[in-house]
């Protein structure tokens, strides 16, 4: 079920993060990169997509990118998939209080639209995403490839083409 993992990790009495609706059927092809000063600084890259990639409720497919989304061609950065976030999270900025999941400050580093989304599957599992970003900082064609680097983490490589 959409957002189950997201809800399990949070107490909405304690954090101002959005609880989110789960019945959104059509996305607006937006993306966001949130700079997250948690225990370790990282950038959360989120794409507004269906939960099951080609079907399902619209969620924010999410990755933690320790070094940020590359702005230049030729740099490959690790992106670790995290739980789907509600679409409303796309505007979230603020402080997640101490003692809560992801405690620290969140601010939007870049946002905009994506286009020309292309998905490739391998044995019915998502393998490659290709898309064009039109943000303020991020512009151009990007590729994400799921890797087999780690058995217990859902790791991807993210780079600009
Ligand atoms: Mn984060």
C-alpha cells in the first residue's frame, strides 16, 4: 500500500512533515531536490511518479544522494532509494525535531519539472530511468541505473548525459 513505510517511520504529532493523501491518480511531472541536514548531510531527490512505476497512486519516488545530483556530465553519484513520500512533500521545508526519523533541517535545493520519462525493466523490475530535468539548477538529460552493489540497499547510479 502506498506510503505505508513512510507512515511507519513517523509520528505526525511530532513532525510537521505532511501525512499525505494516497489517492492521487495523476502526477504533474515535478521533481524536487531537498537539502537535508540530518546526521549526515545528503540530498533527497524525488520524482512524482506512480507507486508501481507504470501504475498506482502518485507518490514521490525518493532517493538519498549523499553527494547531490550532478550538475555536470561525466560525474556518477550514488543514489540510495528510500521510502515513497507523499506528493505534498514536494514543498516541504522545515525542521524535523530531534528524536524523530530524519531529524534536522530540510530545505529545497532545486525543483522543477521532468519530461521524456523513459523506463526500462528487467524481469519486470525497474532497471533504468531516463528523463530530462528542467529546474533552476538542474537542466538536461539524466539517467538512473539500478545497481547490484549492495544486497541490502536499493542502490542506483545517477548521472547527467
Ligand atoms: Mn533525507
